[in-house]
């Protein structure tokens, strides 16, 4: 099986090589082909250069956005913590009043239980 693959691959490579040599050696098509290959090569180089530049710009934008996001998240976290701490301080007196009221209600219930049992 491996020999068949090698033979098939050799035939394909040999065929392409022969065709390329024949086209390049042909006087009429040789110059046209060279010009076409040269033009296409320049286009590919320009496209790759543009792609490289745009990729670098995109990378820089992602890095910058990531940094800005980290700063915003840090600030938000600080603001949230401050808000929660302020809220806790504001409700503390009410919390103590509620606890005192619950104790008073509990004492009243206990007194009522004693009265009803007696």
C-alpha cells in the first residue's frame, strides 16, 4: 500500500514539474507566464503586508481594550465595595431597632404564654 502511494505521489509531482518546465521553456508563453507570476507574487506580498499590519493593529487594540477593561472593573469593584459599606452603615441603626423590637415581641409572647398557662 505504501509503495502505491509513493508511486502515485511521484507521478503527480513529476507531472507538475514537467508541466512547469514545459511552460517556462516555451518561448511564447514563458514571458507571459513570468509576468503573470511576478504580478501575482507582488499582489500576494502586498496582501500579506496589509494583513500583517492589520493583525498588529488588531492585537494592539485588543491589548488596549483589555487594559481599559481591567481598570474599569477595578474601579467598579471599589465603587461597589464603598456603596455596600455605606449601605451597611446607614441600615445599622435600623437593624439595632429591629433587633430590639424582636426582643420586645419575644418577651411579650413569653409573658402571654405564662398568663395563658396560669
